[in-house]
C-alpha cells in the first residue's frame, strides 16, 4: 500500500451547471472548516482557481460532479501535482470512487491516514501543419482524429515511434490512456486497461476494409496520426473539435506529469467499480 496522504489546505469545487453540486460543495467546505482545516469553495471553472493551483495555495482539490468534472479537474491540477478527490453526483462515475452519501465517512478515513494517491498517465497532444505547431493540449482520456460534418470515412496513417503502424479508412482513430480505455475507446470496442499502466491504446472507429483491432503500444511509445483526407477534426477529451487539413499531423505522447487521484482501500477498487457500472442498465436504472 502506498504512503498515506494527509492534506491540510483544501479547495472544494463544483460543476457550474449542476446546482446540486454547489450545495454539496458548500456542505463539504463547511464540514472541513469545522474541523479546523483551511478550506474554500467555488466553481471549477473560475479563472482565479487556475492561478491558485499554479501558486500552490492548496494541497488537495475536491471535485463534486461527474466524470466530466474529473476530466476538468485533471486538466487543471495534473501539471502542478495537486491531488484530486472526486465526489460523484453524476450518472456513471467511472473515475470517481466516492459517492454522494459517502463523503463524510471517506473524509474521516482521509484524516485518519487511510487514503493514498493513484497516479494516472496523461497525454500530450500537438497539432502540426507544414512543420508549425498550431495547438497543444493535455488529455486524461483520449485524443480523437475523426470525420467532420460529412458522413464519409477519412484516411489516417498511424506512425508509432517513426514506423508505419497501418493506414486506416474509418470514421476516426482514438489514441487513449488506460483511463480512457473505459470511455470512448470502450464504446468503440477497445479493451479495458488497468489504470496504473502507461501505454497508449489505439482504437479505430468503424473501420472500412482496414485493421479493425485495437493496438496497445509499448510503454514510452508515441504515435503520430497523419491526415490523408479532408473533412477531418481533432477532439481532445471531448472538447470542441479543431479542424484539420489534409497533410496535417497530430503527435501524441505520454505527458511529463500524471493526474493524481485520492483513493481508499486496495487497488482492487477499480475492478469493483468497473463491474458495478458494467452490470448496470442505464435505461432502467437497475442492476441485472
């Protein structure tokens, strides 16, 4: 078991479009203050929060919401090494271990030294055109190069560590982290990878007369996706797509930092959480 994690300065954040999350965040912040800890509360999208994160004003961020909230928190905190504790108010919560009714008990465990830090790989994504960098991002789940508004497949060449992997004719290509293996990559038929791995997963979307199997690259490997057709876009962790032109290139490699999640119990929580969600039928809200 990793060394216990004992934070002293905390900030509680909520997804701004979820009123219930703000109410819960305020309750958590008040609870922390009553215990004599430094605590503040606000929106996860406040510009001042980024400055405070960079300045090291707190040593743990509590994110109240769903998996999208955790993605946003990961983008904010990972470059500065700030651990994140998620409280799930969303529907799925693949990334979140603590449910809404459990946070008081879990915070008590945190202060008893029963929490530990799980490091999850992130990606560095760069968009090139004619040798110039047009944009760069970091991703906790995935980078997707796919078709734009027209309903026809695109041609994409995947090059791993300078060697041609294959050329795809497909709706798109997903380059995912192990965390992202339970997101879009899973929906596209990819395998589930344990979260502690540091491998990039390549999954084609609706391939046509192309390799139709997912590929797990070796640890430390990078991939370049070369665009061989028009009507192509890039989306990182589900953000608004960026238009790509023919002959553009998207380079994807392991980032130099990790997303740090606060966890409880043994590492088997991941499989228990996964099994619970996979056995649930969202349409009727009941387990099989």
